[in-house]
């Protein structure tokens, strides 16, 4: 069992604080989902956790060793980030083959056969230039790098952006196949929360530069519920409980409740209690508008 | 050590430079048939050195805009990137100077003149132009496109003058004494060393955008 | 085991209920091997830990048992156990729901019984 930890991680760009004394502990051998609003700092966090970005303060450790410029630690980590290829960026002229060739040179556990096999099943032309690929195909390239890296800790930033629903299903199956076979640790950031919820063992919610929640996905879904009814009834039924995102319509009120172990919605009140999916829980926790 | 990527990229770049130099030489041959064979070889060697040094300066930013981010995004440490950049420049300079020396040997240039005058000047040229490329590259990580283009143009104008001076020196190569060559080489090394310090400071904080 | 997962109930509960239903329907027989958690995970595109949670519910209830190194098997008497539990759940939830709804609609017990007698079972 290995541990990848962010310890009091802070990152600022000038006056703008992106990550604020963030603490996170990742156990090896799980698929983690990283969700957060745009600009919450997901890419920055993953970037720092893979030596691609220096911290402003705090550090990232792997089994206690600081990963910064640490060759041994970095051999176990791979962050396949979204390839942002503009027409002018030099990488646009790289062919898929050349890019994967560079990956093969750098990633110590690179699996050549897997990369070739995935290129075939994604129907990617090795001679195609990165600048000419569609967003979906670029996503496929980043997926190939992540999978074939065979890194113990693999991070993917929005891997399914640009993929149609069939391709996304293929990705989840690929991810599960690889996970069940190797037990590698994956951290996957995504905006398509509901689809990914089934695949993620634990969900990590990043909001405004801090981790507000890290929990087993099923446990979180089990303890969340949506209570609706007459406003006064609802207020009494949920008194003392952790409530989020209250919504009012006329005399009725709806509120998202996260029950702690042993807690229940107050009985005897005329309210409807419904389960919530992960996406709705996320919106309740991170969407501020209704307040 | 992950230098293979940098060495490979250096070789690719060298190939491009040699092709450009060859093309230009043939262009010159096509224009003026009065020159002797020897003079064409000398021209070829000169162009190799010129194109090589100039390209190193002008495209010094690609190392920081393309190769370094790629390397770091694939797990390279910044120390490896720094060494890789040196390796990249070393490969280019070595091959181009070696080929240039070969061409000059074919013209009957003496080994003595080659080793004590021409090659040191070639090395000095590469050191100087690479330092400029290094500084421009480091600046490219901090400045926007506009500022960078302005600085690059200014530098290029400076260097056109510098290249002119280099051509002059080589034309006068027979009248040069060893001391001047050593001084030029010394200056080149010093300037490069300073640019390396700037590079180290830049790379230490390098982040992939 | 061909049903799709729905959104209204926890996934691991759906997994355990699907396995139970298959046992009741004779798709999985007693003393027969049940798909492994990895196989279930791949089949439904869910995390193996979630599949394991569903399977463990059935292990705790004595409906499945584990043979070390080989896998999960349907326990002897599982069919009867499941039938009894579902019957109790039916009475506890569906019947109570039915009676509550009937009361709020003003349907008397006699009216309800008469209607039931008219239905085919």
C-alpha cells in the first residue's frame, strides 16, 4: 500500500490563490474521481502532483518522499494532460507516432504493444499530425499515453472531453479492464459526473482551492437525500442535520441533506425524501446560485 | 538518463540545417560558375557554420516552447531537461563542425590551421549564438509573443552585423594569430556560461502551461 | 443478469438484487459459481469495489458463500431464503404502502378484498 499525499499545498499566481492549503491522501489501488467546477484548480493540482508545476508552498509526497524533482518518485507517476494544440504551437507538427515515441523514451514502464493495440482500436493514424486531429482524437492520444505508461499512479485530466458517448463507454471499459488486471491507481478528473460515478470507487470534490470531500462514492450517495415539502415541515425534519443548497418555490422548500452515521430525517413530518445521484450532490455542494 | 530524446531531436534539427546549407550552396553554385571547386567547399563549410549558429539562436525558443514542456509533461525532471538542452546543442554543434571541418580538409586546409584557428572560431560562434538562443528561450517562458518577437528582431539585426564580422574574420583567417582566436573562444565560453546561469534559474521554476 | 442498471437505487443494492432474482429464476443454481466481482464490474462497467459490496451483502445473508481461491457460490437453501425475505419485504413495504394509499383514497378494507378476489393471481 502506497500513499500519495498533498501536504498543505498552496498555489498562487500573483494575487490569485488557486489552491489553498490543500490536504489530500490517496491510497494506492483505487480509481478516484476528481470533480470540481471549472477553475476550481483540478488541473493545477494534478500538475503539481506530477512535478509539472512547482508549489507556492507545501509539498507532495509519495510514501513520505517529496516528489519534487525526485526521479524515483516520478517513475511511478504519470499525468497525461489534455493536449492543447494550437496551430502555432510546435507540437502541432508532431505526428502521433513521434509523440508516442517521445512517451516511450520517457516513461520507464511503457508498454509498446498496448500502445499499438490501442492505436488500432481507436483507429488513429500514426502519421497524422497532432495539429490536424479533432478534439476527440487528441483525447484518445492522451488516453493511450496514460494507459500504456503502466505507471503506478496515473492521472487523467478530462480524458473523455470530445469523445462521443460510445467512445466514452469504451474508455470506461478500457479503464476497468486495466484496473482489474493491474490494480493501478487512477485519478480521473471529469465533468461528466454521472457516467463516471459508477466507475470511481472514491470521489474527491475540489471547490475553491480546497478539498471539501473525499469519500467512497457509494457511501456518499447512500447518505445523501433530497427532502421536500412545506417549508416549515422541511425545516423541522432536517433540523440539526447537514443541509445544502436550499431551494424555494412558493410555500414549498427543497433541501439536500448529507446524513452522518446514525442520523435520520426527522420522522412524523409530512415531507418527501428522495435519493440523489452524484451529479445532484455535487451541484448542491458546489453550485452557489440558489443561495 | 533521458538524453535520448534530446539527442534524437538534435539530430533531426542538424539534418534540417544541413539540408538548408546544402541547398544554399547549390544555389550559389548555380549562380556563379567562376568559383573553383575548393571555394565551393569552403562556402559549404561556411554556410554550415552560419546556418547552424543562426538557427540555434533563432530557434532557441523552440527548446522552451516545445521540447521542455513535452519532456516535463512526460515525467522528466528539470535537471534532466537542462542537461538535455546542453546535449541537444552539443550534438548539433559537433556534427556541423565535424562536417565543416571535413569539407575544409578536402580543400587542402592544413590540420594546424583547422585545429588552432577555424574550429575554435566555429566553437566560439556556436557558443555565442547559442547563448543568445538560450536567453531568448528563457525570455519566451516569461514574455508574451509581442515582446518576444520585438526582441528577436532586434537580436537578429544585431547578429546580421555579427555574422558579417564572422565572415570577415574567416576571410582574414590567415592573418590571425593564435591569441585572438583564444580570446574569442574565451569570450564565447564566458557568455555561454552566463547564459547557462540564466537557464538554470529559468528551468528551476519551469511549469508546463 | 442482462438487466441494465437504473438510477433510482444504489448500484450495489441493484447488483445484489439482480443476483437474487437470477437465483430465484433458476438462472443460477445452488452450489453453482457466481460471476466474480471483476467479471461483474466489467459486465456492468462499474468499479469492482462496488460490485464486491453488493456480493458481500449476499454473503452476509448466507445466500452466497466463498470458496477460497475459486470464487463465490450459491449456498444451499438460498432459493428458500430469498423467497422468505422477499415475501417479508413485500408485506412490510408494498402491502403497507397499498393500505396507506387505500386509506388516503377512502377505500375500505372490504372494498379492497373484493377487488383482490376479482383479480387473477
